[in-house]
């Protein structure tokens, strides 16, 4: 019934299976899908349709974060979307958009999920008292960064606190909960029946018709005033409950339609959004675009200049040439028509309206750090550079960041860390790349193994459609709103569906400790076996980086830091979190490496050691320049169990085409970066580069992998899309493209094959 790949943290199940049965089966492997519904009979298909989160929405979020693939029964037969890897950037992320029904492709038959290890320990504490005191206690627990799984409450005066994690941390934080409760003269006790009370509330709530109940999510700071308003309006028969950690409230039974409308309006005025936890499922809302018509003979340049001003409209050929390439080897065939640099969403919308009237192609652009040619302009297009959209606000209480598309990733990370929060996605280009570009390509980085990719942090997006209409998708609170599926559809779309201008991003508590372990192996097979052992051990490192023999030799020749030039592979393993857990995990990672035959293991003891160990990974790019002056940096993602096989095949490709290929990357999720080295001054080598790249892509696909993990498709990988996805899925993606962009003016010639 269930297929479990413990070493890759993946499992598949029939869509009709219940989440409870699925988790019962996973427990034998020490794993779980961290979505435990309060309605025990809920099927996986129902949970995905509503993008439900269950008990642990506070810690784990909704189920959409864990969907990796789906098989659907469509009018044309079975269709599979997504794939067997953590990172999947082959075109539009249809598997993510299924959650919350951003797209409806057919009836769900089977689902594949990314899993998490079962926590080492859990603790439940029940606190009774005045609701005002309970809400203040909840705020204190959030501010103290306790490892909370849930803060379930009943407005009758109950707060259920669940914490989970490493046993020593759970024991310490259980005492911390008791101490914080005592400040408000409250007593925390162990509940006899656990979650039973909240399961009964959910059953009673869901038995009512949609107009008899209200499900909303509010900013946490608005909860007290909203609850006070509710208690004045409704009678004693109405029950108010939910999870104050995420601000979700469920209210029923409502006495009449007037009460429903009044409460819904009050929630909206407080910044609340509808919550789809118990349904009904959101309805897809593809945009209805205005029909464009050709402009009368206006002065197009003058129109554009009126929007952004003369300083921020570039038309000189020398200036336009700067925008004709990105960090890849792709080159524009001719200059764009103009480059506009708007300052806000309203200016982007005005530019898009002008472009629509003139049927002008539009290419949006961030820092130009992309490696797939996604930002290389179409000849005669309007390039909209988003770098001036730099507004950045951190809401520490709500744990969100509201950012413009032009914010540099590292700037967001530093701003979050200054207030004790953490934005985990860390692409190697983070000091230059923008949040808009990260969202467009669904960027990841080394930390995505433990913390997820950019899509896992997107709670809401503001975007401008092809006709200039401004849309806002997602609730901006927990990623569970009516149009969250459409927000997920835009993530990874590389500017082909809309121009993303603003984002609301989830932040998490900053880890208090970190420690790196380096292990050197005589051969690649032993290193890859270690990766599988680690993934099956119940430990998820914050980073698990692989370097092959060619990479090690290049780095040692560049740095002279004592790496053995005859080594077959190297792993860098990062543990982070609470100090007790980090100490245990770092020691366990070292033991697993030694047990797998590592010839040398080094565990960092201080910050200087940390920096030295990661130095080898950071200097790969300049080190490769000593072998050849040019390189084609590729980005494939393969199942963890087949990394060694894929790298071995890539070595054969290197020999066949007589071009050096170095392989490094994020081994924990199978995201490899084969770099083909060549000399652009040598025509014979240049002629072999693309056939060599095609052979690398073929190797990835034949071991069950994907064309891209985080760089996207752009122009460079577009010729391989049909082979990767097949005609039916390409047709589905093209239909979505035409819904958003019927004239195909947005980033034309990218992602989808002709």
C-alpha cells in the first residue's frame, strides 16, 4: 500500500489513504509526515485539496510543503507531476500548486511526500486559566523560541502546549514552560487524554454547514481584540478554538448569517484571511486578463519615461548591452527595446499596461545572477529591472518579512538575524541575488536539506499580470489562504506567468549553535554510502555538501591547505540547532563517517575551525579557473540512492568528450553541480561543450533525476524539456502559460519548448 524510501526521506501512498494510517506505517522507519489531522478519517487527497496542516501547523506548516509528486487520473489518462527529489525545477511546480487547488488537473491517485524523522521526545502540557493570561503566555513561549509544535487553545480557558525535539532539549524546555506559566499564576499539567478534546471540537465543527462556521487566520497581535469582539457578539453556545501560534481560529455554531458576515468583516479589518484547514477547498482563480489592443501612434519611449522618469529609462545601445546576458553563457540575439527601472509595484503595473497596449514582450530581471539564461532578453523586448524594489520590513512577533523583489538575499538574512530570526534559503549567489530572482527560480542552497527551498517560505506574493493587473496571492500569514496554490504556481515560473514585485516570507527562530564535520574518503562510493546512512539515521544535517576527486585536487592546488590530492570524495556536514542537540549530532555524523570508511574526520571546535572547513567549498569557483578559464556550470537533481551511479556516468562523459568535469553539490538532496571546464579560445573544445552537457542531462534523467535543482530552465535547458517531461505534461504547462499570458509576451522563449 505504501512505498517508503527511508534513505531519501520519501514515501508514496494512495491518495485515498488516511494520514493516520500513513504515519502508522512510517513509524516503523522512524519517520513521519508531520501532518496529523484533527479529523482522524481525513484522507491525504482531502488534506492536499485544503492544504491542511493538522495539529502541527505552527511547527510544520501545511501539507503543501511536503508534496513532492502526484499521479492524477485525467481525461487523457494518468498524469504524473513532480519527481523523486527534494528539488524539482523542471518547469512549473504543478505538484506544489495542487495543494490548495491552485491547479486542478484531475483526480488524485497517488502522492509522494518528503518525510521528517520522528522527534526524539515530545511533551504535552495543559494550562487552564483566563484567556488573556493564556494568550500572554503563548506570546512569551514564542518569544523564547521554545521548540513548539502546537499552541492549541479553547477560548473556554485551555491552552495545550506541545514541544518536541532532542530529549535533553525537551526536558529543559518543559521546565521553561512551567516557569513561564508560573509568572501568570498558571499551572502546567500533563493532560490525561492528550489531543482528544480538540479532536472532538474538530468533529463537531466539520459536521456543520459552511455558513454555520467560520475559519480565519489573523495576525497574532490581533487575536485578543478579535476574541473580545467575538465574545460580545455571539452567545454561550458558540465555541471558539484554534492554534494561537499561527493565529488560526475556528468558530461555530454561528447563530445566523448576520453573525457570520459581521465576524468575517471584523476579521478582514484586523488583517485576517480565510483559513482552508477544514475546507471547503479553495477554488482555482486563474486570472481573467483584459484584452489588449494596439496603441494609436503614441510615443512609446515618452510613455515609458513618464512612468519611471528619464534617469530610470535606458535606451542607449551601450546601456542596453549591459542587460543582454546573465551569469550563464547565454547571449541575447539582439538588443532589447528599452530597460525600465521602476521603484514600486504601481510603476511596474503602469509599464506592463503600456507593454500590453503595444504588444511588447517583457522580460523581468533581478541581479542577473541566474545560470540558465532566464533573464537574457528577447530582441526588441522591454526589460523591467526590479532592483529598486528594495523595501524590507521584519515583523518579529509574526515571524515574517515583507520584502520587495529587489532585496538582496543576504541583506534579508542579516536583517532577520539582527532580531534573532532566520531566513534559511542560501543560494551560493546570496550576496548578489535578489529575492525576486530566488522566487522566480525556487532557489535552494546547502541548507535546503533541513529547512526547505524558497517555496517553503513564501506566504504571499504580489505580482503584476500580463495586462498590468495587480494580484495578491497567499494569505501572508501561514500560507493557507484561498489563493496560496496560485502563489506556489508563480514560484519557479521564471517570469513567464507574471512579474513578481513583493513577497511575504516566513522566518523561523535563529539556531543557537552550529558545528561542522569534514570527512574525506578514498572513493566516491563510500562517501555516497555515508550520505544514505546519515539520511536513514534520523539526523537531518543543515548542510551535507559533496566534493568529488577533481574538485578536491583543484581546491588543494589553489589553497594548499593539506587536502589529500588522491582523495576520492569529501563531505562537509553541518549540524545546527539547540546546543545539546548539535553536540550529539556532530558526534554522530563523525561516527557514521568513520563507520563508512572515512580516512580522515575533523570536527570543528570553534568559529575559526568552522570558517576553515568551509573555505574549501567557498573557493571552488576560482580554483576551477586554474584548470580551464571557462566553465558551464550545470545543475541536476538525482535520487540520493543513485548519486554515485550518476557521478560515475558523468566521469565517463568527461572521458568521452575529453573535457574535465568536476562534480560538487548538495548531496543530502541529490542536487549536483557538474561543471564542464573548457577554453573558449579553443574552437574544438567549444564545439564539444553542448554535446557534453546534453550527455550529462541524459545521465541525470536516466537515473530518475531532473534537469535542474535550483538554477531553473531558462533558455539553456529548454531544448531538453520534452525529453524530461513528455508531451502531455508540456501541454498542461503550456495551457497554464496561456491562461496567464495568452499573447505569450512574458519572458518569451524561456522554460517551455516551442
